[in-house]
């Protein structure tokens, strides 16, 4: 079975090639409108005039007319007086099957401390991880979370007034949620991370905080350095909780029904487990939604599986907003390689397993054995796992 992007609501849009309405010596001013074929337009993020970068890659994600995720990359863009400057013409890379943020196999890779402009839909940031920062740079997970949030926001009858991004890191997901969430009146958004470098970055002009969101709605963003789970225990009034937590289980979590605290940005499902427990205990606002990233790797955790299986008993509904097979650099987000206990069994590789409300693949595939097959199996530096953006809410 080919696993690319599966969404529960079809969102029709076009991938956009930003082009100028007026020429400039070094390219196009993309903070205004561009167009492709005369019928599709995009607005780029506008930053404070003090934001300048002479050279940086421009990375855009969008949903194609065929409902597939695509990635466009220009190697040499710039930021001038807060305006994103994109070279004229087509991108250097058009990736119609993005499985990672940095497709080195197509000639592009970026390190956490290297500056880049990143955008999905109409939300963008200029990002390089600050010196001393330990949080994860934006990844393909980041974009998939935003795809999932867009689907939630398009659902009938939903509206939010208080949003929190737990383990915000770069803040991209929290910013996206704040600027696109439906509802009326002021929207308050809190972006929290345990790493102080995350708050330092989000308070800079490069993050591009805005005071208005969907339909001109007033937005108030705040930033905190603390344990997000403890914040939720003290302040249970958030009606949208989003998180892309560490989701690779530690060895003891695969062997036993337990939760390990995160070790680095990838290993230990303790934060995810606590967020699920808070939802089950009714510790969020009435009608609140919890949107989290898990993958088939996560489901090797006995505790996570037990919680998802137990969700119906707690009157918690679970739906998959997004399902997509993505690459895993086990040598980077792992202990130098793939642990054998995370590899899918033959049965897990060939069929989904029902866990509570939904069916999932479990474990990862070795290089050359992706579920999608084709060109993916030529990328021998990657293991493969299936990402799920989950939406959980408690029935009332």
C-alpha cells in the first residue's frame, strides 16, 4: 500500500511559485502578492524593518491541487527591510514527495544553527536555533502538525479562544495555530518550552509575532520557559492544546508499561503520556481539543498504546487528521542508530493494528523497505515510520 498524505478533509489549494509584480535588482519582493498561472496568489510574512539577512534559503510547503504535500526551495533568497526577497523564476528544488525537512538527496540540507525562511500557508518565520539551544529545529513533523490543524480548523462548529503550544521549540506550530484558529473575540496563545533558548528566539523580530489572525481577529501571543504539563495543571482553561512532543520510546517504555521523561528532543514519551492523561482526567476546558504528533515508533510504547486503547472508556474520541510515511534519520534523532526493539515485526509491517478508535502501523521499517516503495527505497540513509497527527476531545 502506498502511504503518502491522507487527510480526513480534502483541502484544495495550489502550490505557489512566488513571482514579482515589480522587478528588483536581486529578485522578487514576496511579502506582497505573487501568482501562478494568474489564478492563485500567496502572501508572504512581513517582518519588522530591522530584519535583514543577505542570503538564506527560502523553504515553502503547501498542498497541491491533488491534495499532496509539496516543498519548494530556493537556495539564495534574502530578507531586506523585513521583506522576503525570492529569486525570480522557478525554485531550485520542487519536492513532490517530501519525507524530511532537509532533502539532502536532492541537494539541500540545513543545520539547526543555519538561517532559513520557512513558510506553510501564510505563516512564516526566519529561523536559526540560538547558541546553546537544545530544542528541535522545525522538521517535517512541524509541517504535518500544521496540515492537521488546518483540517481541524475547517471542521464545522469548532472555535477556540485560548491556545497553548506545549514544547513549542521554534514556535512555528503555536504561531500557525494562533493566526489561523477560528472563533470570535480575542484569541490568547501561550507558547511554552522548557528550553530558555526557545523563548529567547520567539521574542525576537525574526519570529514575526502578529497581533491579528484569521479574519482580522485580535491575537495576543505570550511566551514562557517552564514545564508545559505543569502549566496545564495550574491553568486548565485552554481549549486547544497542541504539541509535537518527543515521541520515540525509550527502551524501558518498550519493555514495560511506564513513561520515561524526554532525553534530548527525541526520546522518552513522558510528556505525551502526561498530555493524554490530562485529557482523560478532564483537566482541559470543556470541549477542548488536544492535537498531538505520534508515529508508528511511538506505538512501540506499552503505556501510549494502553492509553489509546483505553480512550473510549474515558469518553475520549480520537481521530487521525493526518497519516503520512516519513523518513527517520536514526543516526541523528536516536542513539547513533536504530534500536532493534523499534523495528516493526513482519505482521506489523504488513497490516494496521486497531488501537482504540483508530488503526495504526506500528514500529519502523529498515532502509529499502518503506511502505511507499518506489524512489523511497533508494534512500538508503533513512529508516521509515508513519506519522499520525491525532485530534482528541472528550465527549460531553
